C-alpha cells in the first residue's frame, strides 16, 4: 500500500519539476536528430536510444506532443515550432486512421494541445490556424466513434485494433477525441444521413468499459476484487453477448495489468471533469447527469483505491499485480519498488499516468477526506517519479522516465547485460505522461490555467 505523504504540496515539487524540464529539452533535441519523420514512430528505448516497434503508430502524437508541452511549461519558442511543424507535416494520417483505437492519444496530444494553447492565449490567435485545428479535432472524434460494435443490450463500444470482439480498457482515455469533437458541435453521420451523437457514444463506451473491464467486489467471478481491471473484454460478434475477460499485455485475464489500470484511473477522472462542464440539457437524452456521473465516479474511485492498496509504498507499481515472480519477493508491497530486482519489472509509465488520475479525482472531490487522500497520493507518486532513480538526466540516454515496460508477455523490452528483467529504459508514452503530470502540478502551483484536455470554455 502506498505510504501517502500528507506534507507534500505542488509548490514543494517545483524545484524537481524545473529539473525535469531542463532534462526534457535535451531529450527532445536528441530525438529530433535521430527519429526523423517517415522512419517509424519512436516507441521505447533500447540501451538508451529510441527505436520504433511495428505494431501501430500510436506513439507519434506523444513524440510531437512532448515538444508542445515543453513550450507550454517553459515558453521556449523552439519547441512550439517543432510541435506545430511536425503536427502539420506528419499527423494528418492519424486523423483518418480507421484501424486503431488511439485517436485520443495521437491527436489530442498534438492538434488538441495546440488548439488549447491558442484558446488560452498562450500562442498568437490566428482564426485560420484555429479553424485548421478545429477541423482536425472534429474529424478525429467522428472517425474514432465510427469504430463501433453493438452489444446485446443495444449499446456499444469502440473496439480495439484486435477486432470487433475486443474492448480495451485503454480506450477510455482515447475517448477525449469524442469529447472535444462534441464540444465543437460535431456529429458522426451514418446511413441515410443519421446524426449519431458523439457524446452518446462516449457515454456508452465509458459505461460498458466500467461494466465489463472494471470489477467492484460484487461477486462477478472468483477474482472479483474491487477496482481490479481486465485489459480486454471479449464479446460474441454475432449477438453482442459478453463472453470473458482477456489480456494482450498483462499476465492473465484474472490479474491486473497496471498500465491498463492507470489508463482507467486517468480516463474516468478527466471525464468527470469534462462532464462537469456540460449542461443538464446535453446529458438528459443519455440518462441524465446523476446517472452518468455516478457511473464515472464509481469507476474512478474503485480503480484509484485499488492502485493505492496494491502498489508498493513509494507509489511505483510492478507491471502486473499477478506477475508470477512477485511470489518470490516477500512483502514487496511493504517496501519501495525495486526496479533492479531479479524477478519482475516495475512499470514507471503506469505510475506517471496513475498519478495524474489520482490528482484529478482528488481535485474533483475536493480537499476533504477522500479527495485529500487521492490528491496527496498523487503528489506522493509524482515526487518519487521525479527522483534520480526514475528521472533520467543523462544526456546520453534519450529517455526521460526510466524503468518503463511495454509488452512483457511478448518479450519486447530490453534487458541490459547483468540483469534478469527489463529495467533502465524509457517509453514515449511514459515520457509524455511524466511531462503532462509535471505541467499539471506546475499549473496548480503557479496559479496558471488549470490543465485539462478540453481547455477553457468555448466562446
């Protein structure tokens, strides 16, 4: 269980965050030199150098979104130029990509961040440039929502790249694409010019992910522990019936892959923030505010509680709560995570994602009791990630956040000489989300615009 530091504040983390941005700039510069457009999106490091991995190009937006976050945090124009130019030159194919569930990752991190900065007055207002971003964001939400499979009860979900039988827990954070597209007044056009609500599809997807991929200790099966998540839910595509849990990147369908857990924590917490900005009139056709927000809060609270209870004291999880080597490690939850152990790797990228989820849920609930618990837990995890063990300041290494794991079952992660498990390497999503976490805390500390994916109200 995480040992929550109740004395931490955003302001106390600012010296560590300044150090992060200094290291981050050198990493972005290095990656720009070695990972050119057209050469495959960088995914993870091998011996400190970023390399591509041909699965899908889901990390491209994190690469260029990192430059935009660097500008947002520091004001260095060089990184705004990189983010803008690469978004225009490289990201268009991701807007119309019909084969993935990653639109919120790729396109909100690039087009979405630039759009947000323009609306906040952080970059010069240009009506034509803003129209460009908004058109892109309208398209990405609709294309993502079109990747749809109905369930037996008449609702549905956005299916993963595995095919129409597959509902991934990850996709809840990609639903940001639908949220922003809806904000902009867009809909998905169907057969006979049917107008399909993007908000409606977001709500149905969130509800089905909460129903099938998250457990609540309600006796659903023999492994029903409140807050546990399944990476994947499988459906019969003939009749839409739920069949079973599954996993692609976790150890077992009945254990919890911790990065999938983290995606749920952050995805539901930030959707709570988004839905708080919507009118009752918008929500009434989809069940009403009370029902929708109760579903989102139940999922966010359960997953955040599970993370706190099933993570080592310093807030850094091992890659899967059921990983078999953990049985050889004694009371591994009662001491800080050990990235250099001989049995199972940690996943710092899960911690970077989870910390932001804890903070957002804590802020949503307020600083009283339970909200304070989540808030301080998020700061505790963030503080540990900014320590030397995890924050890489070595300019010879292109990664920013050390000890990230991609796909343990497939054996894709680099194991350095002398080690028995992957360690000491970085991932593009881990680096991006550490930057996003740092920016979030920085904005709270300095009283700047509160950082959300949807930005300030539309005018």
